């Protein structure tokens, strides 16, 4: 499952060597490689062409409030272009796009998923348009974008544990995934679904790889409340519907805590699952210029600062200013992301998961 | 009676062509396409698979082998049966006594009670299920909070757990009991009073008469109601998706829907749809057999008003019973939704200090799909209601007046979709209209087709019984005076049927707005409707926006219904049929 193939097109998380290869690809066009697109700025021509199209359609897996916030800010920044946001779980977004494309319906301009494996699919099927904004080339670490411009990581997500501080005292809160198997948490946990959410697809794969499927076998016996979205588990513990969140959007816990809700985050001892969340522009985009403009703006300093300040997520943009209250990514023990393994194993993961959790 | 046959259309004004036969034939062909196309795709898919080597579709029974051997599919089938039977029984236990109280006793405020039952029918079941989550989720539910507050019980003690099989059965029963209630109450309304009088004259007391005369007469209607409730419970998608999945179990409808997740398994979904279709057909046959005997209940012919039983002091518990029953599908859920709409936290009681318009603002000014979904819902509701009513009108005319040969086939075709559960039709239409010759997926047309197909049977039955009430003499007179069949239909019959036509229009509109199970299979981002948007928001837990959207949906429904009933020339101001 974890077998690595270093086919260039498959490797999205570049090593230094690969990043260098990407660089040289940009400098000296080599026949074997697709040429990296020229770094694109937001030019008046692009804005003008986007305004002619008048709208942009953005399918996304990000929390609805963030997605709408980005849409609205974009509309204000570029008056005359309306942004329509279509939010669902990453796996649902992926299914939707596949279903629409197979019926030759091309409604989507750009998409943001929280499952990097989707990009492997789309790229292989030749659905993506290469596009590299200037700021990305200048300010993004190489591992956060495809040198050929097929994807840019918009945000980095972690899926930690969380708990309701009214229902559980800090000193009694679980410290690790193993702690969740304690019978005292039976019936008190809420968990999201890997067939809906890309974050949870990542966390399920990483946890099963590191702790074994036996872990989930035992966890499934704990009378888990099963919701769909990684953005729902934080809401459920904030309401006090369940005491512990097994997985889900860590950034929402931080948002809710800052808002005054009785929730707190726990980074499990075994390591915290991580998911990079890339955005892509489709070749078939009905509003290609507006799509590119949105992609460019969303990854600019301005768009990325919203990811940091409002959404409380990790931005790959080197110039974003951190806002205190979020633990640095470097200070969290992270599990290792492996998009290729998920690309190959997604069906198997969903199958094993639903065999254990019954839904 | 049978003067009006097309063959006799020979007259002084021969230049006038009677379009009725081609029109009726067109409608018959249309119905065939509407119904047969999705069903044949469904059957074809369930019996085939794509050979990986040749990429050709080959015959196989593998889907059905999987369906009946894989526990992942067998368990939902069993669960569905348990849920459907239990909620049907629960519906009858509540609706029968209530129907009796309203129709047969001197219970006060029966009009209000009937109106409130209608309100529970207008409420989409999935919205009710979400409202019940807010009320009875074990820890955050308002009722459980109240229970802990009153008893001082532990933090995680609870009275109700809506995420459970009984919880699901309860919520389904809340929104299917109107079907049973209406059937029972109508049957009781129709039982002639003189049968009961005869019983009393022969010396039987009030209760003996009820037991020996009234109840046996209403039993067929009750059984029919039980069947309808069973069917509704079996084919619901929204409520189990909202309440069963968190509890860790599937019903057949949620399972079929999950088979469309990537990588989609349309063949298996098609095969899994067929048992639902088969069961529905069987049950409807059963219902026909039961209702077929209904004849004896109206033997009395024209007779006096039914006699009302005096409740006496019993009115107090009776009223309490009715109020409690109506609390469950109407008062409590609407209270929960209103609270969630204006509270910063859905499951906290709103106070003047915490009152917020944030959800309202978010839903209408930030959520970019709201307007699109409301617009689509409105267009689809109005279009399905209009087209559906016209279609039902023409077909019921043809069958009630035996206007063309083969009218029975037409009647059968118009009733057939009743046997197709929404989600099954959704799968069938998805298979039928995502490929040539009809590529309609991604347009509002495919949803329109789905809605019309789903609502046609009820519309047809309503209008057919209305046609029976209008004597053909009037049409005959018009035809003798030289009008074509279509003209006499338009100028004579239609005005007489005004009230029924309006009722049918409203019925289709309401049902379309609350439809989820076919829409969930057929929507695309551009053709989203409010019910699907609410379901989407449910999956990410955005309760505030759901409450606002749900309430707007109800406001939209009621506004349209009231507006239509007040249109000049329609409704109360016009002629009434008798």
C-alpha cells in the first residue's frame, strides 16, 4: 500500500531533488517534460476578461463560512464578478465532478479538495489546466505546489482530537488515540466519515497505517456517533452533543474556542493526521479567466491572510502573518501524508471502514 | 351518456377538426416514455455488468447474488422492514382514534385540528427529522436538557435518544400519520348515520354501536392507511439519512444512495432498487383488494349527517390526547426551528440577550446558493403543478368519460408511478437521462420529469373522482351545440372542476417543494433545490442556516397556496361544483 513510485507526474509532495527538477524545467525546456507555465500576475487584462464572464463557480470542501467569506471578499475585491460556492465534503465534491463530467456537464471553474489524491486522478485524466500565480512561485515552499502548475496547496489541515470542556475536565481528557479505547468514553464520541470528507479519508488512512486497522475495530465498539463532515464533529462537541471528537477540522475547534465555546484541542501522542488541501483550475472551466483570477487571488497574500486570520488554518504562503493562538505546524507531531497510497487504496479504505462502523 | 363519441363527429361545421384523439394518444405516448424509460433502464442495469475486457454490457445475475448474500445489503433490507412495519402500526394507533374523535364525536375545534394535521403534511419529513435532532439528541436536545434541569439528573443522562431505531420510527410516524388520519376521517365522514341509528334503535348503546357498526365499516380505510404509511416509511430517504446514519445503521434508501458514492455502482443500486419496487407493487395490489370491498360502507346511499357521539367529561382526556399528538409533528418541531433560527447556538433557548439575526443574514446575504435553490424550487414547483394538473386533468377526463379506446391503459399508466419510490425513480431517471438520446441530466427538465411522474398518481386520482361528480350531460349539451371535445372540456367541465383543480395544483406544488429522495439523485450544482441544499447543510452541521431555509421554504409554500386560492376568478369567488 505504501509502495512508492517516483513517476514524476505522481509525486506531488516534491522532495528537494524534484523541486530542483521543476525549477530546471522552468528554466530549460526539456522535451521529456511539460513546460511549467509562466508565472502569472493579476493583470488588468485578466480582470477585464474575468468581468466579461461575470461569474466564477467554486466547488470546495472548506467549511461553509470560510468558503462564503472568500467568495464575498473576492466579489468585493473584483466588483462585477459574482462568486458561487458549492460546498460539500471533498469525497462528495470529487464524486459530483466525476458525475457531471461523465455527463458532459462543465459547470465548475475551480475546486478545492482536502484529499490530494483527487488531484492525481484529475491530472492523470487530463482534466486540469496548468496555472501558476506569480506569488506562488515566489513565496510558496516547493512542496506546496505542482511545478507544472496543476495544483496549489491552499491550506494545510490537521485532524486532531477535541473535547467539550464542560463535559470533560482538562486533566481527564484523553491524550492519545489509545486513550479513546477506554470504556469510559463509550457512547461519548463523535466521528466523521471518510466517504464524505477528504480530511477524514487522510486521517483514516494515516491512523490505520500507523496504528493498524485493529485500532478502528476496537474503536467501532465504542458506540461512536457517526456524522459525515469533518466540519460537523467540532460543531457537535461545541453543542455538547458528544464530549470527544475523534477526528475533524482542528481549525474549527480553534475558531470556536476563540469565540468562547467550551471546546479545546488535543494533539494525540501517536501523531496528528494531516491533510494538505489543494486547489485546481479545470481545463473545461466555463469561466476560465474568472477561475484563474480566483485561483490567483485566493493564493495571494491577501487571500491567504483570510485563511490564517479568519479560518485559523495553516497557510503555505511564506509572507502571511501568523496570528497567535494556533500551535505551529512544526511544533505538532504529525503523521505522514501519502496521497498516492490513498489514490490507490481509497475504495478499500471506504469498504473496510463501512464494514467496521456499519455505515 | 355515450353520445360523445369521436366517430359521431359529423356535423354542419366539418372544417373544425376534433383534436381529441391525437391529443389523447400523445398523452398516452408521453406517459409510456415517462414511466417505461427509467424502469427499463433500471431493470437492464440490474441484470448486467460491464465486461472489463470487452467494455461491453453483458447479462449477469451477479448483482442480485450480491444483494441477497452481502450482509451490508441484507441488513438494511431487514432494518427497512422493521422500521416500516413499526411506524405503520404506530401511525394507526394514533391516527385511528384521532380520526374517530374528529369525525364522529362532539369534540370542539375539529376544523383547527384538521388544519394542523395538514400542516404536519406540508412539513417536509427531513425538516421534521432535523428539528427532532434539535429537540431530542441525547445530550444537546432541548427536551433532554429540560429533563436534566427538572430532575437534576447527571450530565449524560437522557430521556430520549433520537439517534436510534425507535427514534427513527417515531419521527417517521410523526410525518406519515396524516395519510392514515385523512383516510380514516374521510371514511368516517362518509358512513351514513342511519346505520348507526338502526343499531341504537335496536337497543345497542353508544359503545356497542361504535364497536359493532362504525369500526367494522371503517376498517378497510384503516388497513389502506396502514399500507400507505408502510409504503411511505419504506421509501423515505431524508429521515433515515439524518437519524440512522449517526446511529450506525442503514436503511435500503440510504444504502442505495451510498452506492452512488465514488466509485459509483449503478448496477448494484439498480438491483437494490428493485425489491423496493416489487414490494410496493405487491402492497398496492393488497390495498386494492382491501379497498375493492369498500363498496359496502356506502350502501346507505344519500343519508343524514353522521351522528356525533357525546364525549361528556371524556372530552378532557380526548383533547389532551389530540394536543399531545399535534405537539409532536407540529408545535415542538416548529418551536425548535424558530429557536434555532434566531439563536446563536441551535440547542440553546434564545433570550432577548442572545437573539441574533446572524443566521438570517448568513443564509440570505452570504450563502451563494440560497437564491439559486429558492428560484429552482419555485420554478419546479409551479411548473410541475401546472403541467401535472393539466396532464392529470386530460387523463382523468379520458378515463372518466371513456373518451378513447384503451382508456384503461391510460388510467393504469397514470397510476403506475405510485409504485415507484422516489429514490428508485431517481436512480432510473439518472440512468435514462444521462445518455443519448435524452441527455437531460444537469437541467431542470430531469427534475421536472421526476416530480411530475411522482405526483401524477395522486393528482390523477383526485381529479378522476372530481370528474365523476360532474354529470356528463353538461358536456354532452355543449358538444351537441357544436363544440369540440377539447372546447367543451375547457369551457364547461374545467370551470365546474375549479375547486378540485386548484386543490390538485396546490397538492402537487407542496409535494414538489418537500421532495428530497428523487432530487438527491438528480441534482447538479446548477439545479440545486432547497430540499437538497438543506440536506447539504445538514451534513456539515449548519443548523442555523437550515432553520432559516426550512422556515423560508414553509413561508414560500403557504404564500403560493394562499395566493393561488385568492386568484381572481378562482377559488371562493367562482362557481362551485356540487
